[in-house]
């Protein structure tokens, strides 16, 4: 029995088990940790800019001095290792590379980093994690090892995995990472009984959401939210920011062509997509396309709704790695019922609005018994102005198992710590 959807069984979220650090960070020398922290900080500078590629930082160290460093700035740009090698020039010979992701060994948009590192005479490579990309998965490390480079992996792996949780989700789950976000009053309402929702939270919480939008690839909402609130779904930060793609999940193409989310496409560098089923009336689809939206036709469920699992796979094919779902209650209920929500951000304002008919953040039939409630893991609480943010995971893609050492990388051991 699916506790929220009423049929099927809820895919279990692996709470315990899954990936665990093999080498505790404390077992590595402080110098190694310091350089890897620097590589992680470099990688993080391109947050939200590298999709569909990972965030990667690299630091080349010789005689306790940085001789080159770099990070991957955007898809198609040089890899982090290539940037660091370019900066180091001849000083790379004999150096140690600290890199947040296993160096690649394949020809993609750029040539293999493993070859470039071997040619440059790098003596030791310390990687935070194996690359889950099926073209790599331990082969980059194996190539280095075969060429006589000393290879270690697993330093600050947890931090590296967290940084690339969306990239892990795509490579290991075959769909983007899903963050479900909502704002509610202390009595669990996302609007008053008359539908008024502006604003529930204060400035600090709303700014947080805009910083989040700046980093995700796509914001999705249901058609109910478009009809009720007419949101823009753009990123509005004091110093600009990047708009993610806007997506309306709208089986019957009921989005008004004049809706703000459609009109936003004229001014925003990011497009507006409308996901409809084959049964959406053709004239409404044409009107939306004429207004500048791109319509995605997605298979329908038995009830005639957009099949969310199919939609997410299609989004992944289009290069989307992190999706922020900003409501409404129906979409949240459907995602939970399908076991598709990974990460929850719940903003709580210390306000009471009451009203038996005022809506809550998660729709659908819900569970019958408290024992069937979905439980969040890794829960964190933070204060944003007068509001609170509760964050947690239903499934944490950063802990998905990825054990490649026996199969693909003979000679490279996970326990690299000296
Ligand atoms: C990056 N940046 O710094 C590293 C990556 O599209 P391409 O040809 O750039 O290849 C992307 C793949 O390269 C990616 O999936 C990952 O396996 C590998 N490493 N990618 O974008 C980097 N080191
Ligand atoms: Zn590479």
C-alpha cells in the first residue's frame, strides 16, 4: 500500500546502509586534507554553472607549494585538471594532484585528463571520489596507476559527494535530484482559506530561495500553482543571478498564454517549458507555443496526469541534473507517492491563519497511520530572519553506493589513506 498515493508500494529510501566513508578523514595527514579542502572550495565556485557536468576543483602541489590550480567553469570548458596543468606548466613535473573527482580517461568535449597528467609527469594523484560517469568509473584511476602514478582515493569523499549529489543522482538513479520546497505557516497552511499566499515568509527566507534558484537547473510547479498564484519563477537577487529553466506540469495545457511564467521567457535567458500529455487539446498547445513556451509531450498515467517518472527521465536526457519543485500540494503529493522526492526544504513562518479549508503543502490521500509517515534523514534546522528552515532527505543521492573497484579498476584500492 502506497501511503501517499493509495496504490503500489512506496520505494524504500535507503536510510542506513549505502555508501559509507571507507577511510575516516581524520586518518589522512592534515596537509592532504588542507589541499583537498582547497580543491573542494574551488569546485564550489561554479555551483549551478556546470550542468550537465560535475563540479570539479584541482590543486597541484610541489614541495608544499601550490604550482597550479583550477576548476571546471561550465560544460564544454576545460576540465579542472587541465586548468591546473596549464597554470603549472613545467612546475607540474613531480607534483601531487588533489582533485575532487577521479580524472577522466575518455574523449568527450575535451581530451582525457589521465593522459595529460601522465605526460606532465605528475607523481601522485589524490582524488576525493570515483567518477560515477559510466565512461569512467575507476578507469581513469586505473590508467594513472598503470603508468606508475601513485593513486589514492576517498579523501573528503563525503564533501565531494555532497557537492555533486545531482551528478550522482543522474549517473546512479537515471534521473535528476529532486528538491521539494514549500513555505507554510506554523499551523501548516500554504495559503489562507481564500487562497492568499503573499507572503508567508519574510525577506531572508525569500532571498534564500532566490539563491537556491540560482543554483538549480530547473524549477517545476504544477498548473494549480500557476492558476492560483501566477508566479514568475525567475531568480531575483541584488547582484543578478541565473534563471533556471521554468517548467509547468500541466497535463491538459491549461496554462494561460499570458501567464507570467510564459511571458518571463521573453526577458529571461532561460526558456519556459510546459509538460503536457498527448491528450492536451492541440489548440491550447499551439497557443502556448505561439506565446514562446516550449511544449514537452510526456506519457500519461492511467488517470491522465503527466507521468512524473517519465518526465524526470526526459528532463535528465535534456541535461537537467537538479530540479527544484516549488509546489503545489498536488505535485508534492504525487512526487512523494511515486517515491521521487529526494530532498525537502520546508520554510516555516511563525504565523497562524487557521481555516478548515486552508491548504497544506502536501496533497494526495496521505497515509492512514502515523506509523506509515515518511521520515526525513539528516535533518537540519536553521533560522532565516523570523522564519525557520527545516531541511532533510528522503533519499540522499550523496550516499548511493558506487563500488567499482573489483570490477573495473584492478590495482586501485579504495583505502588510499597512507
Ligand atoms: C568536467 N569537468 O573538470 C572533469 C570532468 O563534456 P566533457 O567532455 O567535458 O566531459 C564531461 C565528463 O568528464 C564528466 O561526465 C566526467 O566524467 C568527466 N570529468 N568533467 O566537466 C571536469 N574532471
Ligand atoms: Zn577530464
